[in-house]
């Protein structure tokens, strides 16, 4: 399966391949459904995950990621964040 992953360094989406048998979701009616983190593959309940800052569907919604991968994503967000301009 192919997903879009944001590349902070190049400021564009790149193709990310994950196994076809992984269950990845951006939305779920059943918060107890077991899904896979698209970054590491860990299984978790959808309601226990976080909305990814990097893995997005074509509408821009983030896939559910585990807490460890979410923290790593936030570290990359902080690293590549452009300084805010003072007005």
C-alpha cells in the first residue's frame, strides 16, 4: 500500500510504502478498533492514537500513529519549523 508522507527537508510529499495487510486509518467509528501505526507498524486501538503530522490522505487528514512515533514527528516539526516573523 502507498501513503503520502510529508518530507520536511524538501517541503513536499514523498511516497511511503507499507505492507498491504496493515490496517491504517484517518477516521474510525469504533475507537477500540485495532489499527497499525503507518510509521512503525505497532498495533494500537484507534482511540489511543494521535493524528499524524506526516502521514496524510489526499484530503490532508492525518493517519492514526502511536505515541512514540507522534513524539518523533513533533521533534521533526520543531526542527524544521520556520521562525515566526514579528510584525
